[in-house]
């Protein structure tokens, strides 16, 4: 019997996914739980396993196509008997008939499936939504997610009064980007004809509608004063020049670009930097490094010390552990620190949940575990959700100064720069000290210079107070 394979729901805040790469082709035999397709979402890239064994009959969603969660993406013959479900192609042909019959949705496999995240959402940085549910303590190592409900959403008919046409689409299928764009321009999406799957309104549909509305307004009521249009960006040449090479965008790189644009266009960034004298901390770390490695099996880097200082400072400066809520500031009760990790596909930000409850040793283990799994492509969905503040150890790359982009929708991001020996003045004398720069980008809607400065001084004071008496456990 032919089974429709649906794009699984992986979280309330993830509403659509882009087909990255099909791992099986029509005619291939697949076993149950065999990796079937790579799917890229705005948070993670994951391998979707086949919920049934059988022969892959056809691929419905092609590589590069963005589809909503729960939409059919493939069809597999499990060999149990004749097909009982109608294919989307057959449904489409019925929809164009003079008297279309209702289309029955195919039953979804009822067995829960385990989804493995290949890499977290790439950032520079990125993060979760302000309203998404935060991860709970003691989450399972592998999340068991049941396939989407087999009951299809009710279909509504929306009339595009400007075009005189009607479209059918399922309600509440708008992506966050479409909802945000429609809200910014005060648009009724029911007036917009959707070109996505099942008449779904896409971002391009909204942009096209805005262009038509602008053109109509300009024709009906030309301005009394001339308007100088902004120069249009130069179109990329159809073919590269002899001294150029065009590299096609991967779904991950495109999402990185979208996340960066969203952050810098929606968050008013401000920036500050302080110097920190960590001479005593360097001595502590050098004294404990080899013993810690032998005892714990992980490296004791400077990052866990910085994370400990940041987590403590966030408790004293709660507006830095927050997000913007349009008509309010949302303070986060939990301190979940995102750490930027360079993975093969790009920068990812796994999250250390409740970082303020961990010791320096515990933070070192968390950093080592998340970094290893991020680079190996074995992060889970809960590993990248719920971050409230981000720390990026750019000093490991040799950087001494940086202006990081905030992990939307968080209130700030801090970078720890390279640890260097520098001459400094102490008590009217020049001394050689181990110094490190801390750089902070913060949302100026939430915090001003006074609040951000207090936070930075709090982190600085805690790092400078770490010495031989500082407990690691």
C-alpha cells in the first residue's frame, strides 16, 4: 500500500522546512528508520528517517523547495496491498474538475520516530523565537516525536478582490516571516493569492502584492512633488566574468543571510568594550589545566570561566537576559547561554540550559559536549532552543576586537577576545599583565549605556576576582 510521508513537526516555533538533499531516489528500497531526506529549518538541519519500510515510489517535494510542516514530501509502497490514498497529482486534477470531490487525507504512520539533528541553526548568530517554549531539564537524549495528525485542516476560500480570483488554502499556515511582513504593512493575507503548496501565501506573494498596490496607488494618485527613488541594487550578471566564480547558495547559507538581515534591520545595535586583567585567572588555569584534563577528560579553557562570570552578571542585570516584546520587555527567568561553535556547515549556537546552576567544571563539560556534537552533526533539537544570551569565544580565532551581531531576539551578545600579555600601568608603574578584551553588542531598545555598562563591569569584576582560591567544582 502506498504511504504518504509527511514533513514531521519538530517544534511549535518551526512551521516550515526546506528540502536540502534526498538521500534516497524513486525505486530505492528503504528500511524503517533509514535516513530518507535532509531538511533545513530556521533552527536546525535534520535527517528525516522513513517511518515505514518499502520502495520509494516518488518524491513530492523537490530539493530546494520550502514546504510547511505536515505537508506530504514523498510516497513509499510498504508492500502491504493496493494503494488506498490519492496522490497530490490526482487531488490537483480533481480540484480543477467542474464539481470536485472532497479529497481524503492518507493516514500517517502512527509509530513515533526519532529525529537526529545534523547541525544547529547557523548563526552569526541566530536563535529561537521570543515566544518559543524553553527546553525542560532532563530532556531525553533523543526526542520521540509523533507524526502530524492525520486530520487535515479545514480549507477556506479567500477572494482576491483586486484580481477577481479565488484561492483555496489551509488557515494558519503562514510562516513567521510572512506574518511579520503582513503585520508591518497592515495587510489582510486573505486578500492575497497564494502560490505555495495548497494555495499557501509565501513571502514572495506578499512582496508581489505590495508592488501591485504601490503601482496602483501611483497610477491613481500621482504625487504632487517628485520622488527620487532609491537606486536599485545591481543585478548579478547571468554569467560570471572571466575573473569571477559564482558559488550557489546552500539552504544553510541562505538562512544565515536571512537571520543576519533580520537581526540588523529589526534590532538597533549598540556596542561597547572593556579590558580585563586576568593575570590571576591565567595562573589558576595553568595550574589546574593538566590535572583537570587527566581527571575529567576534557580541556579546561578560558571559556568556562567567562561563562560563569556572565551567568552571575546576568542575575544581577536581568534586562540583559531579556527580549523585546513590542509593548513590553520580556525578562527571562532562566539563564540559558548560547555558545557559538564553528561547525562544518557554518556557525551554530547550541545552548547550555540553566548555566547559572553549573560549576566551572560543569560548564567545561557542557562546552566540550556541545562543541563535539555540533561539529559531528549530532545535536538534538532541544540543544539549540531556549537561548537567552549568547557568548562567542572569538579570541580562539586570534581576534582582539569584534562587533558581533545579536542572536535575535535576545538582548545582547558578548565576545571574549584573545588573551594577550600587554604593558599596563599599575600604581604609576608599568607592569606586564595578561589582558583580555570583552566586546558587547546590545539591543538599545531594552538597555541604555548605563545598564550595558553595569553588566560589563560586573563581568569584568568577576573575572578579575578569579584567583588561586576560586573553586572549580
